[in-house]
């Protein structure tokens, strides 16, 4: 067992991955998921209408969450160091 790993960052990476997957689920499963996860009635209606807007916005959010996951894994020592890991983790934490 590697005792140098930061388990708080591992938890953050896991939760970011889950949040990213749930956002992708909203794209796949549509208006019901948008409503359930609080995206608002407007997003649900746009999804029903077949608009590209909800999918693009949700994809962008899922991508940001996936990048946050990678930085958390990098900070935890699970994957190789990414550029500006410490700075990125500080900014992510501030957000």
C-alpha cells in the first residue's frame, strides 16, 4: 500500500468522475434527467425539441469535470504529474 497518496484527492477524483458521468447521462437520457438533476425546465424543453444547446453545454461541463478528475488523480500521485498541477488544484478548490 502506498502511503504517499492523498486520499482526499482520490475522493475528489471519484466524485468528479461520477458528476461527469451523470452529466453525460443527461445527454443520453434527455429531459427527465435534466429535470431530475436541476438543470431547469428550459433545458428540458430544449432537449425535448432536439436542440443542440443542452448537449453542448452539458458536454462542456462534463469535460471540465473530467479535467478536474485528472488533476486530482495527478495530485494524488495516481497518474504522472500534469502541467501546473498545484496551481490547477488551488484554482479548482477555489471554484
